[in-house]
């Protein structure tokens, strides 16, 4: 009977082998061509992708043409350039000139629809469909860093996460966090005062770590109810994990590289495990302590609602880890760029300082006083225009999705919107789009930009950042405290080299000359 069964098994094996080959051919070759053809029928074109790597080899060739001299705009004989588009992603700039502001390209088998038209961004902001979700490669290539939290999930899982987390960051809740922000801000000011006193009224300070400690101390209190529980352990490990993650493999042409037992991948997995157990331990301690904290809300959210493929423990860890990374570094990086821009523009520094002194009268700012600081708000909005902390706003079409009347995005296509380019488009912002000019926001965003929905420092549509109110108040507090005590100017040690890995940040940090007023 065993011998007789062999002839029957062989055709089944051949059939399964044939199906596997057809699947591979479809997945690697035909699927991308079909998606590209659907977009071409709608008038959207782009560079022709290769068979396996898509346009990755084209990207690498374009980057090689960008010389080291072009990569660094640090030249003391001329003003620092605020246009980082051709430095960070020269292929996007080249393809925009060649194919227009909206085009398609491929990273391996991942099909990308790059959207640079303000009108299309506007239509996307109006789209409420849950089929416009987050790309699947985020959970794959960014798995150790982001997991399956609010930044990477879609549909009902994301809805539950949003409904769990967002209420803890409403305006009335954020106002109650002001005392924490002031305490953290005063700690930063005192540390700078000591350095300035040591230097006889002046100091050359690399501001990065001080600013990030300011934002991380605030969020540690918000997340865990106190600062010291996370400062030495969790946050330092999250920063190490961000550094080890670098750019996702889908961007550098190695689509399966995350499976290789390389030193970097091993380091990511090690840190991921350590952070996992550390967050669960912190969650346990917070449950035993009186007082309200965000992690307690997340723990309660893990007990009900749609968790998808996550366990309750993964729901807690992934959301906590994502929020710590975003809330720790995104507002911090924005504040660092903001200090650099204020140091470059003493006239705006003086206007903001005069407003702070006039509104506060030498007293500690409160929520009402911060709300009256119109000049400071304009400055922050302009900082966010030029240097939004997050590089791209990304989506994936989980089904065929209609965007406005003219565009249907086929299922499986990823959408990228690059804020740094969109926010520097002269057709949207006027001829001074590459300049720091907070005055453009004097009458609000609606008057600053031809298409207000194209201003996306906090994302767009239903998935705008729930921490927007917290981030804005953090920036107002820090700038008001710093400007009331110090004057700032660019240090000769500062090298203006923006870098985009996980976030858009200064590669060599920001050095400023700080003087006591």
C-alpha cells in the first residue's frame, strides 16, 4: 500500500510546487506591475522599477551623486540653509522634477505612491475610511521598535487604542500637567545657569540632552506618575533601541535582512526583550500606587476591546513603548530645532522674549498666560513647518480607497507624504517658503497656507497625533522659561547637518552660545 501511494503523492507534490512558484512570481513580479498599471491609468507615473529590488538601485545611484560638500551646509561664510530636501532624500527631489509632485516608485516589492500635491493631501485629510491604515512593513521592519501599538495598527484595533489613549491627552487633562512641565523646565534653566556662571556669564552648550531630559521627565510623570522610575532604565533603553534600529530595511534594499543574525539585529532583539519586561514591571508597580497615570489607563484598555493578534501584555508594552519613544523624542527634537532657529533669528527671539515678559510680568506662566502668547505660538508653528519631528506621514490602502473624485488608490499601495517637502512648497507657502518667517501665521494656519490641510506636523485626518496639545504646551513652557533667562546665538561649533533615520534630527547636535540676561 505504501508503494502504491507514491504515484498519487507525486502529482500532489508537483501541484503544490507549481502553486508555490506561481505565488512567488505573482508576489515578486506581477502584483507590483498590476498596481503600477492601475496608477498609470490615472495619470500617475514614475521611475521604472527593477524586478526584485524595485527602484532601490536607482536611489543608491542618485545618492552617490550627492557629494559630501553638498551634504554639509555648515559654512560660516554664508547663512545656514533651511532647505534640506535634496540633502536628505535627493531621489525624491529628482523624481519630483521629472514626474511631478505625485508619482510612484517601488522599494523591493513594496509599491509607493508619493503624494506631494496639496490638493491630494487635502482630500486625504477628509477621508475617514478605516481602509486607509498603516503600512504592514512598519510592524515587520520596525517590529522591535514599534510593535503593534497605536502608531502601526489599523482598523478596529487602532480605534480601540485611540479611544483608550486619546482621552488622557485632552486639553483639560494637559492643563493639569502644567506644574510638571514648569518643574522640568526650571531644572533645565538651573543647569544652564550653573554652566553660564562658571563661564562668567556665557557658555557654549550642546542643548540636545538637556532638552530631551526636559521632555522625557514630563512624559515619565504623565505615563508612570513619577520621573525616576523610567529615567535610568526604560528611556535610556528606548533611545538605545532607536539607535540600533536605524533606517528600516525596506529603505536600504535588504528586504529580508531583519532575519539575519547580525550584531545589529541581535542588539534590537535583546533591547526589545529587556524593554518588554521592564514595562510590565513598571505597570505592576503603578497599579499598586495611588494616583492616576496613563499606563493604568492602558492596562485597563488591555482587559477589553479589540486587541487583534496582540496579547494583553503586548498591548500594554507596545503602546507604552511607542508613546515613550514619540513623546520623549519628537517634541524634544522639535524644541532643539526651535532653539537653533531662534538663535539664527535674534529679532524673533527678542519679540518672543518681550511678549513673555509683558504677559508674565516676571511671574511663573500659567495656562491662561501661555494662551495669550500669540508671537510664541506663531514661532512654534513655523518651527513645526520647517522641521516636523516625524519624517513621513504614511498610509497603506487596505482595500481600494477613493481619495476625492480623481484618485482611487488600489489595495496594497503605500502612500507617503513628506512633510519637509510639502511645508517648503512655494505654491502653498509663497516665495519665502524656504525662510523662517513666523509672521505668516499671524492670522492662523488658514491664512498662512494656500491649502491649510497641507500643514501636517501632527499628521492628517483621523490619525492626527493625540499628543498634539501636550507637545504644544511643552514647547511654550520651555521657550518661555529659556527666553526669559537667556539670549541665544549660534555657536561656531555647530554643524548644520539634518539627518533622517527614525526621526528628522540634527546629526551632530545643536551647539549654542548661551548668555545670561
